[in-house]
C-alpha cells in the first residue's frame, strides 16, 4: 500500500447511531476505491460491539478491494523490462564482473563471457513480446562503454534450435553504425543508423525508439538520422516468439559478443523519448522528438503515448493550412510528374542521338563512282582520248526531305529540353550538301 496521494475528496458523515464515531471518506488517486478512516477515537472503541465489528469488517473489505485494484505506477508492471534483472544477472555471476557505472543507483557489468550470461526466462520474454505487439513498438535504453573499433551485440533474439537470430541490435564500431537485424520468413533484413560512434572507449547513452517500421536513435542528447525498417517490428515479435527464441544480452553471432561495460539495458513502454531525454538532463533545444501522429495507426495506438498535458501533437492543418489528405495528393501527383519527366528525358536523349546520326549522314557530299574510282561533285576526269566525264550529281528530293525532317526534330527537341547547353544539336544551316 503506497503513501496517500493528494486528496481528491473529503467527506464527513455519521451514522444514525449516536455512539458511532465520525468517519472520514478519502479518495486516493492511486487506488480504484475509497479509504475509510476514523476521524476521532478508535474504530472499534465504541459502546456497541456489534456496530464496531460491522465497521471493522467493512474496513477490512475496503482495504482488500484497494489492494486488489491498485493501478501500478509508471504505467504498469510491464512498463519497464530491465534485462539484467530479468536474466537474474543483476548481481555477481559467471560471464560478467560488477563495476562502477555512470548511474550509482544501478549495477554496471563488464562483459567477460556473454555465453555464460543466462537468457531472459520464457515467461518474462512473453510479457515483453505482448507489450511490443500491443504498442507496435518500444523504447530501448542502454548505457555502454564499448571497446574501441569493436563490433558487439547489445541484445539478440536467437532461435532455440541454433539456426540463427530473429532480431538483434549491434553496435558496429568498425563501420560506425548501429545495425538492426530482423529476420522474417527466413529472410534477413539489416538496417543501419549511420554515424553512430559508440565504440569509443567512453561512456555513451543510447535511446532507440522503434515504432512500426521506423527507428530513431539518440546518442546521449544528440538525435541521429532516422531509419526505415523493411518490415514492421511487430512482424518480428510474433505471438509464439517466446517458444522458439530466447533473448540474450551481449551475446551475438561468431565474434560478435559485446566487449565492454553495460548498464541499465531496458525496454520501456508508456513514456516518450522526450521525457527520457529530459530525465537525462538534455535540454529541449538539443533534441527533437520524432514526429508521430497520436492518432490510431492501422488499428493500434502508438507505442509512445502522448496523452499528457503539455505535450500534445500540433495540428498540421492549423499550422500551415494544408491537410494531410492534400499533402498525400500532392505527393502522388509529384511522383506521377517525376515519371513523366523521366520518360520525356529519355525521349529527348533518343531524338538527339538520331539527329546526330542524321546530321553525319547529310554532311557527306554527293559522290560519283566510275570503274571503282571515287569522284567529287563537279570533278572532271578523262576516260580515253575521245571521252571526258564530269561528276554532276544534283540534290535529290530524298536529301531535301531528310533535311526538312532534321529541322523539324531540332525544333521539337529545343522546345522540350530545359537545358539547351546539355543537348548537342546541329543547326540545319550548318549542313553542306
């Protein structure tokens, strides 16, 4: 039974019996009931033992109701999943050594052999899976001091038949990324958050927010580039996941075990990244909350609820006068326009190439051939003592028609291209028959 919260209701009342003590009815916001306390004297200290017994039984009943209907603090019993605590590793044991971390109120562990750290029990993993599926997302928090330039797994869901991993979060110090690996229907999808420099030998704090197919990473107070998953996160956390996989901390694949110190590795639900960062001492100007509409998405509420005073989602239409439907229509129209422009560019490129070929062909002057010898137009030559010849090849109608076609195609290309400097066009007047 927690301490009494600020009173919401205070009522004095008395029974019709003169000897009955006055009672105080108090409403506790943390309970789904009312508490009844004696205002003066002892509840059973009355002249009527029968009435005292009735009041005592009534009080015990109300206390029992309060105990069974209490609303858990921090959003419920399944709002925080501390992985070290769930594995039973929140104390000394094999595979880890207790050290000091940045948070003096919780243990930090140097990972010596992740293979010896036990997995999360199946029933606790099932609770976590249910929470992820209900919220279609999660917040993953961790403090770490990773050895420089190493690749290490923070968390992994590995199959019990040792056929591989279903899900993993890996700090890749060699590439400077945080890699999220998801396997659905035997196909592995890997998404990397770039410039996630965690393997520096210094303490780093990460806040990873995953909602549906979007992921946003914060390192300390800095917001990194968001990433888009190939599949929604709930398609990985299937209902039967706890029966086919186990959740391991710091244990990865071959040569992927975490090397360094871990503290406060937790899945959190029912809060916001902004609240988490504020609790870490980050100012509101140094972090920008990943924008998520608080409306229902595909029949579910977002994993990070914002139904608290002071953090309501702003109405987009009220800000810029454009509704979401109008924006969606604009995006679709722009995509269609992009397709048209791409097709037009291809057509212009093709016409330009054909113009070059036609121009090269038209540049060739009329030629005459006699006994295998080539003669230019108007050129004369002697065949024998009584025969002289002259090459006199008139322009044919075919040549004129082809020149006219070239002129027309040049006009079309010039009218459709947006950058004439990037298109090579030979003006017809430069062509010499």
